């Protein structure tokens, strides 16, 4: 699994916030946090972003409470929200979106992202290797450079069963000239099923994980382009 795949769920929260009316947004790393750049040329749900992985001392809720007050006092209009297990603080204008999302992990851990919403791009790349099936709900998309290779990770859900989706992708990959097309089933617990599809073509790598979530099928598609 590439770095894009590992970052999909946390970074998706950076792009799920409603627009706010404000004149500017913070762009410097909040005090007390240390950060390292994450990926290159990241695009999260169509938003080009610079993202830093951050960590520091304290408790995430307390740090975000204080930071929300600091940002408001600095003239920024802010919003708090939840994205899965992440607590998210954001400040947005027509020109800039800054988001900090944290969880408690040996202190605080999370991501600080800054993007330019007016430069929004299409969620999906022009070529995913095979078309997505009809009727799916696109949930999140991350694109970026990973070790010199451009990676795309797409999360989607469908009312179709995982076996139906598995057969669909096997047909599409084989018909599109992919090699080493394979699928196998894995189980987590007594009833939790998942299927994993993989293929390669001209240096590109395709992988897909399908799993059951109640009556819904969920999927994580990862495409790594040739270097």
C-alpha cells in the first residue's frame, strides 16, 4: 500500500468542510507542534494542498480549543468539526483553507494542511486504468508523488455486493490488457469478508480492496503509475 493509500482517510477530512466567510486563514504551523512535510503535489478531493504531519504534547481537544480562540482573536473565522476519529479545526476564505486535525496518540498527532480552494481540480485522474462501475458513491480521493511514482487512491461505496464488484473489475482489467490479474478473499473474524484484486501493466500497479459494511460495499482503489 502506498503513502497515498495510508493518508486517504485522515486527509479526506481536510476537504470535507463547509465554506466560511473570512478575510484570510492561518498558514504557519501552530505553536507547540512540530511538523514534517507529507508527500509531494498532493491533491485531496480535488484540492491542491501542502500538508505537514504534526505532533506535540498535550491533549488534542484542549489544544484545539485554545487554538480556536487564538485564531478568532487574530481575526480568522473558524469552524470545529469531526471527521471519523479526528477532531478538525478550520479557517477558510475564498483564497485559502487551513485545517488542523488531531487525535490523541502519545500526546497529539495529526495533520496541518493549507490549500487554495479556487484551484480545485477534478477528483478523479483522467485514467484510472479501468472505469469505475456505475452507481458508485465517490467518498474520497488522494493524489500525490510517492517515491518518484504518482499514486492515486480512491475510496468509494456501492449497493452492489463485493462479489459482483470483484467480477466487474476482473473483467475490466483483463479486457484492458492488464497482466497478473488476480483476486482472493480474506476474512476478519467469523463473518467479516473482503476481497483483494491486483494487476500490473507496463510498470503501473493496480490494487483494490473490497469489504462489506452492513448492506453497503466499500472499496479502496490504489493505482501507482510508472516512474
